[in-house]
C-alpha cells in the first residue's frame, strides 16, 4: 500500500516541540533537501559491491533507459537516516550506540532515484513497543522529489537493548569521531521554501528493454548464486559512506566489549549487497518496486575477512501484474543472515 502526505500527522511541529517527548504518530517534514550527487551514487555502489553499469557510467545508464546515473536500491537509506536522526535520538534517549540494532528494512519504490534529484522527507514514528526486555522502534519515511512526486517509502525498525555496559559505552565514546551529530541531520521545515519547484513532469525511467520476460519466469526457478567477500576495509569504507559511527563495525576492542567475537558488518551493507544481487539478475534497479529484509544474525568479519553466499528463488508470480517475487537467502558458514528477504521484480509483458 502506497503512502500519501495525508498519512502523516502533526507535520511541521513548532520549534518548541523538538524537546518534547516523541509519541507514536508524531511526524515532521524536512525543509532542506538532499541533492543526489553523481559521485555519491558511484561511491555508494562501490561500497555495496554493485557493479551494474547504470550506477557508474552515464552512457550505460542512458542505454539502460535512465536519464542519468541511477542510485542502487538502498542508496536512499543514507539521506533517510539523516532525516530521521533527530527523531531517533529523542525516542532512543538513554540507549548507547552499542545497544541499538537494526532489525527490519523495507522499500516501496515508485521510481528509481537519479543523479540530480532533490529529495525531501516526511518522517513518522510509526510504532514503539516492548519486546524481549527492550524497545522496538518503527519509522516510516516518505521521500518526494523536486516536483512533489513521491519516489520511495521506507520502513525501518530498530531494537534497543536496555542492559547498560559502562565499559562498552566508554570505549565507544573514545573511538567515535568527535561531533559526529553536529550538522548531521536535515533541518525540519518551519516555512514554505522560497523557491518553488517548476511545474513540470518528474523525470522518468524506461528500463523495460532490460526486464526479464514474464514468460520465462516460473515458481521454483533459482537465481545463480553469488559469493561475496567482505573485509574489515569494506566495513570502514561503508561506515564512512553511510555515516555510521558505531565502532563495533570496525574496532575489535569495541566489538569485544559487547561480547562479539569480531567486528560485524553493517546490516544495511549486507542488505544493500543483497539488493544488487537481485537487480543484476532482474535487469537493473528500475525494475524492482519492492524490497524488504528482516535481519536475524550479523556477519562476523575477522582479520581474514568473511564470505557470504547469496541465493535466490522465485517464490511467486502474478500474471495480472506481470511480477515475480524473489526469496533471497544470505548465509555465512551455513548460518542464515536474513530471517526473511523478498524482492518483487517487474517483468516484461511477453
């Protein structure tokens, strides 16, 4: 089900509400925008090991039916985090970096994000509940472009572990970059933008020439497996690209302080690699309207790195919509990384 601005309540709260307790249903709209840079797309694609040419070469992107470089599916997670970071800090007050774990991530995509897009965000605390002795927070973020058209809706869940580890917190304080929160969020809107966007159609993509023919897809079909190597250097690079300051992803000391056998890969890194695995088979990011993952186990990355295997299987087909649902599996040493991961691909009508 797609969202509209009407789904968001209490938009544009007054400035004095920032300090108030955030409740379920409270929302705000960002006033400043995030400009999607060409080099940021390339940088992110390298970080998630996605070598589809539409992410790297402008001519290839045009040849694939796009008007410019197209962002990988999970690229939006970076500006979406910037948009929701202030609300997250309020609702997760009292939790330290080592106590927060992302559990679910989902995308509904109206069109792919392209270089040059100007994005704005409406962020809502959709749910908060107690579970397993801690808190689980659910955020919804609707992303619109420079023409006011909705392009993506994301849903993200975080689990907060309540146990306090003073030693771990001190280690994190010592390792995290200084002032990483300063200037990190996208300001909320308190007035109408001075320069309205021109009234013309939003940019479109026509990736139909690369779609998998629906007639060639059947339930039970398996995607070719992909073996991915992840090194500590990959984790450091993704931390910088994504702006994730949590040192358990690259510091052995921080990981050990919270009883992890080694640094662990970012959940969004593994989700992003999984997205690229699907889009490379499906013909590109513009043919995937939905993608959702529930993470269940981290990827442990030792000095020698980690090996993760991605596999996929056609779970269902829809003859009316000409879509196929792909179940994605990711494993490390036989252990499942995803509890549930599915992607819907749009197929060609033949």
